[in-house]
C-alpha cells in the first residue's frame, strides 16, 4: 500500500503549522509597524488599519495580508497605500521576525465583513416579508 507524503492527510490544501506560526508572527509585526506611525504615506495618514489575517505560501516566500481600515471607509485607497509601503513594511517585519528569509508582502481587502453584512441584510429582508402562502385558504 502506497503512503502519501507529509501532506497526505491534509490533501496539501490546509496550511501547515509552520505557515500558521509564521503568518501570526508577520501579522503581529505588521500591526506594530503600522501602529508605530513610522509609515509615512499620504493614503495612510490618520487611518487605523486592522490586519485580520496573514496567509503564507507553502515555501514561505510570499505573504498575503488581509486588511480593513477602521470603519471600512476608503478600503481601496488604503490597500493601494499599503502596496506602495510594502517594501518598507517588509524591512520592518524583517527586524521583528526571526526567520531565514522575510516573505514578500501583498495586501488584500478583507471582505468577510462585507459578506456578513450582505447575509445579515438578506436574512432581515426575508424575516420581514410576509409568507406567500399566508393569503391562501389552505385548500
């Protein structure tokens, strides 16, 4: 019977413990770098950014940070500003995270809040609509 490799039980799809650990280290380093006020980009002036998750590629060379500005206003502009500041943020992460190499950073807007709002609106709309069968006399 042929056995699979190390990722056989996970199917190669779920992140490894190392990926999860490095992702959390990078997330914490990004939070402290953004909170320190050292990032000087006009798109980030006076904006508080939430880093919800950092996903790391299996080879640990690329990291995708899922971000959302506080209040959700100007998300596209904030993501664009973070992309411009990515090389600087990568250097800041390199000082905080003790790994052989620091992953290249890319930033994506975190959309789960929008999806949750949309689902909530759909559930509220269906709860307030009268049933279609309510007007019929049951025969």
